[in-house]
C-alpha cells in the first residue's frame, strides 16, 4: 500500500502536465490548417458524401 503513496501523486502530476500541454497546443493554434483545408476542399479527391 505504500507504493500508492508514490504512484498517485506521480500520476496526477503527469495527467496535469498532459492537460497543460494540450491546452497550450490549443492556444498556440497548433491544430489550425486553413490553407490545407482550402486546398483539400478544392481538390478532386475531396468527397464528404456518406458511403452507402
């Protein structure tokens, strides 16, 4: 049971670090790609129709 004394804070720290890194990437606009979206929608390969 004494191992949990170490594992719980470490896991909370790593989870918090991951959350902070994800929020930083959102604020830094890492997931925005307007040029890629514009080129993708104009190409002939773009097809958003549902497959039947």
